[in-house]
C-alpha cells in the first residue's frame, strides 16, 4: 500500500507510529536513550499514537527486517542512530536495501560539507552525504548532515539535539490525527488495593487506555492513574468511575481533574 493510500485509509482510523532505536550502545547499557520520550510526546500532541518501539543492534539483518516490518504496519516509522561517519553507521545503506534502491551522493550536501569542514573533511565525513535514491532530505538547523525520509520512514541521527532538530522539520509534514485527551488522578493508595476494581473499570471502558503508575510520596504508597483516549466523552466516563472508586475505597485523592467531582457519569 502506498503512503498516500495509507493516509487516506487513516482518515477514519487512528494514526500510528513505530520507533526503531538503533545502536549497540543502547543494548549494552553504555548509553541511555533520550529520543523516544521526545518523539512520543510530540506525536501524541499531533494525534499520532506510538504503539511500538524496538531497540535493535547495528546489524544489516536487524535494521532491514525491522524497517520492512514496521513500515508495513504503521502509518509512520521513525529511526534514530547509525547515520554518522564510522564503520558501524550502516542505517542509511540498510534502509536503501529495505526499499530495494541504490545509494547516491547528494551534490548539495557535499557542497555544504565542503563549506563547513573545508580541508578537515575526509571520505568518512562524506559518507554522511550518501542517501537512498528517492529520499527526501531532512535539512536542519543543528547539523550540516541531513536526515532523510523514504515514503513513511523517517531516518534521523541518534544524538538527541540533532535528532530533535531533524524531527521538528518532519513533524509539520505529518498528518494530524484526532487530539488525544488525557486526565489523571493521584491518590495515596496502593495498586494492590485498587487492582481488581481498576481492571473492571478498564474492561467496561474499552475506548480508553488506563495506566497505573505507583510511587512513594511523603513515605506513603501513592498511585497516579492516567486515562487517555481520542474520545472525550469516554475519558469523562472512565474518570468518573475512577474517582468514584477512589472515594469508595477511602483513598486520599491529592490530585484530580478539574471537572471532578462534578464530572457526570455519561
């Protein structure tokens, strides 16, 4: 299915995204990923739901297979990492293979590199001027090296500041989905006390996603319950049920939606 057909189909269906984090350094624990939270928050604000994220190694098999898998089942795919000048930066060539196209060296990017680096540029540096045939480049304000797009796949740097600049260039070009509504309750209670009732509320409110996030506050077990959906009425209904559950269990509610307890059970 072409990207145009995918977007037409998704006018009535939710827009989804998959994120592929590429790098042995992530899998080894040497580097902590900071890109997913940025991508997911920005996409959520645009009505695009990140439904899958995968961390993979810098190997051709992993990159090619994952890109092909993700681009077939998600509206948009975003990759980070592996587009630098070193031997293990193989993402660009792997994406080209996933799409069955050759690599070309972009003259405009070469000129930009020569102007920026001068005599310091090496053949390794110029590898960042190579792109799959048919790619649209993601020029950005932070790095002279662009990211790129192949159909619904956006390929970006792993360095957070550079990735963010590339992503911000791509974001306005994405289709806008229905805005995701979110409300939350925070209460002094434990998941053990609310687990059964919360499951029943989720089962009765299938249009929303309910997340439970436990922590300690002032030495007391505390839980934040987050209700999310594109359906505002469904969010209000689930929020009413959760607020009522917490009151029935005599949990101390320390934060609640503005509409609680006035929210009607719709």
